[in-house]
């Protein structure tokens, strides 16, 4: 797997290269591989491009450090592939396993796919149709799952949001001069806090059930398209979980279309939803509750700000601008958008 916009290895990541378990790869796969580059597009995992001199491979260090959680993601990949979803499956090692453990971490080796991405906010009509249809097939399959996947939908938490927001605000208030990122953070948190304090239903109030195995992170960055703008592959099942199926439909919609809010992208968002429903019809009340759940999960999201100010990580910083843009757009137009999408 490969993003055509991946950056090359940077000096601050050289330490990770020194820890690459190349000898373990040789032991498990019988392959003598060397590093091509570290792939920096992922925000929650460490990924590398490796080669044996004739062909390339995609090497993933899983974010989970417990075997049963990694096993769940691996089973999800196989389950969806068997159900007709175009999944990039990892290479099986000498023991017939899809991943291996080395010094407390888990790794998988994949065939290298030089795939084509379409950036968020720039999806064509055909891409919108295809992403909706493929997700519908994925959720139809996921409704049948009895796999022992550990991860489940984690609802929004008002108290946690307010606690982290207060801690970040304290740091900002103690600064003598705010950077451009600081200013954006303050603006973003003011909008989120206003919405959070405005009152909202709980997950239980919405009557939704965690009854589908979903991809967990289905949006344009985790699919490849062919030259006709049709989905050719789906990948990165690290967040596979049990959740309300249509919740993921709207979560992906926010990122894919509202990061660059235009009337055309709103129309394409409707195309995406309708294409999903043509593949996997849903009751109107479930759709409405799922859209509300996606909005509330989004507006309570504070992981970027928490990472930057409380955990010392700037890796997610580039996402804040697009997140704030889509939040502003949706909050300002929520009633109109919901009426249009659910018509």
C-alpha cells in the first residue's frame, strides 16, 4: 500500500528505522529486505516501504500492542475480503500467520500497491458513487459478523472533553504570545465548547446499537481508486470495531466532503449517501440518529489538541484546520444539511 503523496524519511524519524526488525522479517517470510522509505501519511501507525531488490513491500507496525486486538483487525480484513470487499490482505508467513510479534510489537507485511488517491473535498461524482456503494457492501457484510473483535464504538464524553479543553485553555492563557496554531486551537475549542455546553443526547438516547462490524476509518485516505474513479482497494483496518453501521457513513461524509465545504460537495455528499442506501437500505430513524451520532462524536473530538498540548505530539497538527472548517460549516448549516441528506 502506498500514498502517492508520501513524504520521504526525515531525520527526526531515523531512530525508528534503526529499530526495524529486518532479521525477524527474514525469519518469518524468508525475505531479505532493505528500507526504501518510511511512509509518513498515517497518523496512528508506523509504516515503511521495503524491497528485496526486485519488488517492493508495505510493512506495518500495528498500533495495538495486545495480540487479541491485532488478531481482531486481521480477522476483519479476511472477513470482508471473503465477503467481496476489495481488501489488500497481508502476506502469509511461513507459519501461515498474517502478522508476527517481535519485542512486544506486532507487524504485518503486505504486497506493495502503488495506488491512486483522491484527496478529501475533491471526489468526483463517480468516486462518490463508488465509495458509497463499497461502504454499503462492507456494512451489509459487517452485519453478519460474530468475530471476536475487541474494539467497540466509543461514545462522546462531555466531561472528558471539558476536562481536556480546560487544560489546553490554561496552557494557552499562560502564553505571552500565541502562534498561528495556538490561535486556531483557541478558535476551534470555542466553537466545540459552545456546542458541547448547548446540550446533546447521549448515545443511549439515540437508540443505536453496536451491531455491525465496520471498517472504523473509512474515508478517501484509506481507499485507492482506479482510473475510472471506482474504488479498487480498501485498506487499514486497524480501527475495525462493532458500531452502528450508518454512523460510519456520516463520519466519512464529514471528512470527504465538508473539509472543503461547497454546494457541489454537499450535492456529492448526497450522491454518496444515496449510493450507500441503494446497496444497503436503512430506516429513516436509524439514519437520523446515526447522523446525530457522527456530529456529536466529531464536535467532542479533541485528540488533536490533546496530542499537541498535553502529549507533546505535533504529528496530527495538519488535521486541525480541515477539522475546524468542517465543524464551522456543519454547525452553521446543520438543519439545512440534515434535511437535504435525509430527504
